[in-house]
């Protein structure tokens, strides 16, 4: 695959931005410009479930086409075509449009609005229905080539990972809007090499609402859980950018510029995961814990001292402590209050 020399700086910048994460409306503006420059396109559209009526962000699309597509969106075959193809596939209008659709009102509107070709793909979202990304070439430009198709296929996992966070989608929606439009972000800033965690006030509040007031050792356990999730993101790359860290709390990661003395830094951003918590039934504790672990968990959650729980089971306190650590890990909680809530939820 040969990439035109003038496009290469855009590709380098795009990959850097997608790897770091889209956090602000300025990032969203950069994303649009870099994607345009990399692909040699003018128009970009992101839709929820191929519809205009729920979530969408557009840039560089003729207003006449937006109006026509909204009017005729039921005729758009993109959703059905992509549903029958493997994940990561792009559908190209010029090459892949079925013969019976080439004279449809939607196709005629496409051409009359000054559009030459479009490439459409589906992106999984953990927050909304699936997202559809469409990029357009206008009249006077060439249709997408085989090199373009290969480049889009290589970019797909990076695009999917960067757009799999609520923060990135919010940034795209508010791109160009006043800086204070978005919600307050709850976050903790992680930095290397000292493995330091700097909390925002809202970040601590999100955890306190769920787990109750924490001692210094309690916050250390929470920070260890966040570092563990961050390590998963680093090893899994885009696949670990957004993770459920508590049943009703999600964490998203994005790299930020390191400050003096730091080798690397990232933001861990937290937001409520209410929809998933409501629709996902947690596994029963009997499936997650052994009978002994369950007995220890129930005793500790009821407020009994660990030494008394161990004595009642005929084991040492250290053995009970080891089992309790396993309980916390398997239930993904930290502290007695969170443990009691997890047992109640199951």
C-alpha cells in the first residue's frame, strides 16, 4: 500500500491521537481534520444505529444530503449489508451497492447532492446502539481505491477503540461548542515512574458514593484496582480503553502529556454505568466463591471481626485474610460496605 506523501503526516498524527484518546472538543476537531487528511475525504458522519434521530455528529456533509438521508434513511442498505459481514468491514457505495439499489431515490439523492463515493463501517459502542461511521468523497474526486480500502481496514481497530468511550462521543457531539458545555468529569490522574495517583474532587466523590467513606488503606486498595485496570488497557491497547470497574461504575483511559519528571501519564475517567448495571444480571455468589469464601464474606459483611470469623471456621486469621482477598478480587469490590452491597445484589 502506497500512501501519498502529503497524507503521511496526517496518518502519523491520527494514530497518535487515537492511541492517546479523544477527551476534549479540541481533540474531536483534530480527529476530524486528521481523518480527512489521511483519507483524502471532505465529509464525515457518525450515526447511532444508522439513524439521525438519536445520536449523530457530522462534519463537511452537504446540508442537502443530511436532509435527504434523514428523509430516506429507511432505504439505506448499509445496516443490512454490514450485518452480514465480519466485524471491521467497510461497505463502499460505488463498489458494493446492490444493483437493485442503484436507481433508488436514495442513490439519486446521493448523486444529486454532489457526492461521488462513501465508505461506511459499524463500530460497537458499550453505551449506545452500534455506531456507524461514514466518510465521503465529492464529485470531481476519485472513488475509493484498493489502497484506500486497505488503509481503512488497518485503521478500523484504532477508530473502534478511540470511539468506545462516552467521553470521546461527548467530545464529538460538542465539538465547536463552548468549553463549558460538557459534564463535569470525575477522574484520577496516573503518572509514571512513581505510580502516583492524583484525584479530582469529583473522582473521589464517585467512589465514595458507591463504597462509602474510605480510610487511607481503603483508598490504596481502590488505587490498586485502578492501576490493575490501567495495566490491562496498556496490554490490551484499544480493547481495554473502557472497562467496568464496579457493577455501576465504568472507567475510561486516555493518555495525556506528561509533566516535568514524569515519563508517562494518563487520565482514568469515571462515570455511572447505570444502564449496564440494570440490564446485566450479576452471577450468583455461589458460582463465584467457594463455600468457605462465602462463609468468610458473609461474616465480614455482617460486621464480625476477621479473627472471630476465622475462629468460627477453625482456620487461622492469615488463612481467612487470604480467602478474603480472593473474595474481593472475584466480586470486584473493596471494603466491607462494598462487599455487603455486592452480596445483597446477588
